[in-house]
């Protein structure tokens, strides 16, 4: 019911294309997916494999840099009243100057969205760190971790200076665009970059890990935690400097973890798995310190120390809104020997009962249909951070996969069922009495306030290391393969799931 809003989401690098237009400079993803762009960021792994499926890139994507009026029309066609988009850092700021052409482009986009009566959520950073910052960090060997490892390379999110660089960028965009924006999201899914950008399989930029068959540099026993620290410092500096009236936060991704049994050890394992996804970041903002479970399990220097200044900066650097990205769930159990930091074994099959946690998306290795996981995770968040009284906006939730034909992709009945069940369970799910009340996996008895929901995604798009092989959109986009040039207009066709939203939102 009102004022609840429904919308759809996209991200700049995944849809814009036109990488050289309007004064835009390269991001780390330009180099990560394109050969010979930068010696600091090869597009292939040491074993010769390309970083991205079939050597595909975001060079063309959905051509939304030019086609953005069609995007606004689609949002209206489906009946959405909100849109989540991201800005390209490198379209806007090339230190020390602001790129006015980039600012003007986003002014035009945002003016069109507001003229259509849409609520707008804007993400400042959706993984596309400026390549020049990564190159500078490597050249100057800027990495807080180097004093503890033999690795002498630097990287943007390992460098403490990144927090001030990001805050500078955030100040530019909020000062110029704030009157168009209803929700500001500083960072999108820091966990993803920490987990697969600074650790194996290193399938996302900057592609760092200790395995020299997969990564040219890096040490994943230590770097993920330092990257997490600097990401939250960057968020906090941007948050502290903002003096506008819109809510501001970061989009935290996490899966639900279901214990394989009722025993306390398995419940502890499930709780730990969630803490390592959410608490790794949110506890820093809630308390100014690392989550106690993490501090206990990960000794210094692997877990970075926090100065008194860091703690003051971090604690309370949040508003009243929790921005939630959630797609799927897993089983969790206490392994015989704790070989992982989070002391949890996880997987899609319950080894006690043999049950599979849910049907798998076509051609996906990770996405399973688990609709009760979304409200369970929301109630876990409400319980963990009860003192903060957080309201929730679902900033990403969706179903993707590989489809053999265009008609298979358009007739996406599974996606319709996914949205119907996930959205429905947000309002209808009630935990069974006693199931999660007494152990470490505590869920709030009170349903948290959900302000809105963004489907991922409005459009089929460039899905990072999967290239164009995975389609998450409620709108089919004709990717043109060998004809992927400026003459290819990439026809957009509503899918069955788009029509489902249009019918539901009438």
C-alpha cells in the first residue's frame, strides 16, 4: 500500500555503452574486460583465460547513454513509480576537474525521470572505480596491507586515500544533482568486490588473489578485510559531508543461510555466514568496530586495526534506511574442521536430508528459487540492528539465466513466479514459533517496515564476468553479436515478467 513504491534497477556500466563519449574516462572494468587497455589491469588471467565470458565487454552494452528516453518510457509502460540507476564516476570527475558534459548528461536523464513522476534512487559507485585511481595506487604501491605481506603492489580499495577521493566525488554529485534524487546510495555491494574482486575466483575487477594462475597480484588472506574497511571509510566520509534532505546509505548484498538441522552448531554456522556478509560492513557503522564474531575469528594483522579517528568516523554513519540486495539462499552447517573464517560450510544441498534448497535458474551456478529467504533475512536485519530502527528498501532482487532462443527468454514464466513469490512473502511470511528464537540465528518477531522494492533488472544487460550470457531483465534486449556496433539499435521487447508487473501495478 502507499507510500510503498515499486521500481526497477540498472547500473551505468551495465547499460550505458558509449565508453568514450562526452569526456568519459576509463574505469577498472573498461580495462578488466578489454585487452591491452592498461598494463595495470590485464583483461586475461595468468592462465590465459579471459576475465569475461567470450571476451565480451561493456563497450556497447544497451546503448542507454543514447537510449535513456526509451528507459523512462518503459518504466511508465510497466506502471513503476520508481527507478534506481547509477552514475559513472569517470563520466563526472577526472581530477582535478569536473566533466561538465557528464554532469549535463545525468541532468537530462534525471529531468526526464522526474518529469515522468518517478521517485529516483541514485547509486554513486556500482563497481566502476576510475582506472586512473587503480593505476595510481599500483604505481605508488599504496596498500595498507604491504607492511604485512610480501606483495608490493597497490590497489584502489587497499589505499586509505581512496576514502577522500570518493568523498570528493560524492560532494560533486550531491551538490549538482541532489534536487533530482530521492535516495542516495553511496556504494553498491561492497561485499561482491571484497569477495570476488580481492579473493578467488577473482572474477571481478580488480581481480586480485594469492593464486598466481588466476591473479597477477594480491593476497586474499588479508586484502578483503582492508578493502572492506576502506569502503566503509569512503561511505562514512561521503555520508558525513552530505547536508541534503534525502536518505543516504549503501546497498548491502547478502543471501539467507538456512541451518541444515536444528542443532545449535548448525544455527551458529548459519548466523556466522550472514554476519560475514552483513555484519562485516554494517557493524562498523552501528558500533564503530568490527563485528565481535569477526574480531574473534580473524586476528590482527589480517583484520585491520581501527584508529580512534576511524571509530568516530564510522559509528553512526548511517541513516534510517537499510538498502537490501538479495537474490537467493543456501544451507549452512558446522563443518568438522573450521577451515573458513566464518566457521561455516555452505551449499545448495542439505547433506542431512538430501533436499535441494530450491530450483536453479537456467544456466546458473548460484541462483536458486528460495522465496522465504528474503523476509527471513529482513527479520534477521531487524533483530541484529534493533536499536537502529531501520526501514528497508529492497534495491535489488531478481532472476536471471541463459535461454536458448529469444522466445524462451521473452516467455519467462519462472521469472514471473520468482517475483510473485518473493514479493508476496515479504508481506505474508511469519516465522514458525520457536524456530529461530533461542539460538544465535534470531529473527525479529515484528515485521520490519519495507518502504519499496526495485526489481533487478529493467533491462537485459552486461552481466559483468558473465558478459551477455545471463539475462536478468524484465525487458528483452537484442544483443547484436558480431554486429555489435553503433548501427545496432538493440531492440527492446517487454517480457512476460514485464507484462506481469504492468498488470499487477495497474
